[in-house]
C-alpha cells in the first residue's frame, strides 16, 4: 500500500490564490485534472511522488488541526518564500526543525526538516 494523494478542501473561486501558494511558493507543479472532474473546479498539484488534490467544497471550513506534513531539505529558504503567509515555528519534536503555515483557504500545513 502507498499513499496516492491528499485531498484538501478549498473555496470556489480560490484556485488562482492556491496556484500562487502551492506552485509559486511551495514549488509544486499543477497537474491537469481529468475532463470529467475539471468542471468541478479546484486543482491538482504534485511534487515528485507527492500529490495534493484541492477540491472545491460548498460551505468550506478550513482544517485547523488535521494537516499534511511535507519533509524538505531547506526549510529556511521556504520560510522566506512564504512571506505573505503565516510561519509559526515549533520545536516540540527533538531532531526536527518545523513550522506550520496555512494555505489561502486556511488549511493547516506542516513543513519539516530533519536536523
């Protein structure tokens, strides 16, 4: 078994803001959605084998506790690129440097780097 993708909910009409965050800041690439799903809105992004599907949800409520966590190699550089977004550092786990941020829909995202 392997994880195929993570689905996060976003508001209708927020796709461009999410492209700026996921593609522009986090370095993901946008993937074409199948034609049958494209009319629903949202977008799909991937970074190597990591795939995130951003789906439009009526009455959207951001995930404030549940979150995906992405391990990266240069956490400082990413924190600098996220200047327009919150970067809340957390040192609760020994051996990890990490912070939490939020996407344009308010979904919690964890970024971590092994020390």
